[in-house]
C-alpha cells in the first residue's frame, strides 16, 4: 500500500460504536484516525463489503464535554486486522 496519503494518520485507540447495515451496534477500537477516515480493529466481526455505508460514533465525550455525534462512513479497505472507513457527507 502506498504511503502517499492525503491526510496524516494518528495512532490512537478509542472505543467507537459502529452501526451495521442491519441496525446491529458493535463497539470496536480504533487503530488510527485521520481527517479523512478511521481504521477500526474488528475482533472477529464479519467485515462488511467494500462500499458499504455505516454510521460510527466515538464513545468518549469530546474535550469540551460535548457528546460526539454520529458520523456516516463508507468501507474503503479491509484486511485481516480490520477495516478502513472514509468519512462521507450526508
């Protein structure tokens, strides 16, 4: 995989709620995140196919105590370690 990336990735491990297409909610850990997306470790979860839209929400409150909002993402990359999700609008 090319290391020519549009956004710098930060290695960070936080809990994220993932809403799957069937409505099931799973809590997964981030491996890294950037301005453009997030990579989640899957821990045995059946990974949704590429181009599947999901919703994610960071479980911890933000720095100002504000509750994080739900963000729409799309599966862009999968591996045995997890899935790379791109933040999308709408």
